[in-house]
């Protein structure tokens, strides 16, 4: 929570800086076309991978296996799709990292570690 406000200030500032630099280097219209292209590719890949993950989840549940790994893949695909739809090149790079299976495999151990640490620190109350 402490990092949320700096991220909300620094991340958009970096995105704007990269967009301005890209507009200067590539031209405004080429930059706009690149942003639109990555948005369209993001929607396409997220939809395709989302359907694949839904099939894997159904198969895991039908076989009686917990869908933990598949749920984490689904979360990564959802985050990747959201990041690719957002305008900006930094968010696009992060989106492709979450969306593509080879790079997603590199990110998942960090997410699992973060989730485990979060679960250890969180207190759950059950009220009857």
C-alpha cells in the first residue's frame, strides 16, 4: 500500500516520457499506430489465451485436480490483457511479459512467492 501512490505518480510520468520520445523519434502518427496495434494484438492474444486457460481449468476440475496453477495463468493473462489495452509502451512490454507463456513462466515464481508471503502476513477472521 505504501508503494501505490509513488507508482501512480511515477508510472504515468514514465509512460508520457516514453510516448513523447517515441513521437519525436518515430513521428506522431507512427506512435499512435503502434499503440493501436499493440492494443489490438493484446485483445487478440488475451482472448485466445483466455479460452485456452478456461479449457485447461475445466479439464483440471473434471479430473479432480485443483486448478491453482491454471488460476495463476488466468490472472497473468488478465493482467497482460489489461496492460496491453492501456496506452503506452512500458505497459505494453509488461503486458506481453504477463501474456506470453515463455515469459509468464519466468514471472510466475515471483507471483507465487508474493502470494505466499501475503497469505502468511494476512489475518483471516471467520464470524459465525
